[in-house]
C-alpha cells in the first residue's frame, strides 16, 4: 500500500456505530469505583458477584472490603453467579409514568429484592409475569435489559417458566 493510500485510509470516516437503544429508564446506573468488572461482564450477559475468600461469603454491592468480616480488597474476587434467585420482597409501581420508566410499556411493574443463590440480596425488577403473580419465595432467574451504552441491567423472571 502506498503512503497516499495509507493517508486516504486513515482519513476515511469510520462506519457509524450501531444505534444505541433508547433509554428505558430516567437514570441508568453509573459505574462506581468498584463496580466496573460487574458492569463489563453484563455486556456478555454474565452476572458477577464479589466473593470474600477470607470468610467465604458473597458481597453485593461491589466494594473495597468485606462487609461481613472486614477483610480488605485483596481478599475479594469476582465469581460468576448462577443467575438463580428467590424473591425476598416485592412491590408494584402502579404509575410508571411518575418514575419515567418505559421498559414496562406504560404498564405497572414490580420492584423487588431478590436473594441470589450466592447469598446476596439485589434490588431489581421482576418481569415476564403479571405483577400480582409475584410472590415472596418465588424462584426467578436473571434476564437482561439493554442499557444505552452496551451494558445490560440484570432483571429477573419467573423460573422455571
Ligand atoms: Zn469476609
């Protein structure tokens, strides 16, 4: 390739990126100081939880020390979660327009706390069933909602279906 061709190739515009999905929430979660590995994994549909190798317990949300035993960051590692959980508590938002959420298509949606098999509790939405069908103790599994920057938000759906 000639120098002119190199220059021409370098000057040609890059193809436009694929359009990002429209935000379905008023605010998408920020990437915090300790949560970057968690969010990067969501791009591949992988749910990670921090794990304390000192006391052998899961840690969520991501942080710089173990909240159970106080072990420092050097004792924490990332493990792939099974994606299976049970509903600990749930409530229904009957006015999605008041929160700016569009992921439910204007219909009421469920805000829930779910307990992952790894022993950590996560705030999420349960989708894929009528809100009135969500029960405490109900088994659910992870599913993903695309965010505008390629990350995915872990939501949960009844399991087995
Ligand atoms: Zn610990």
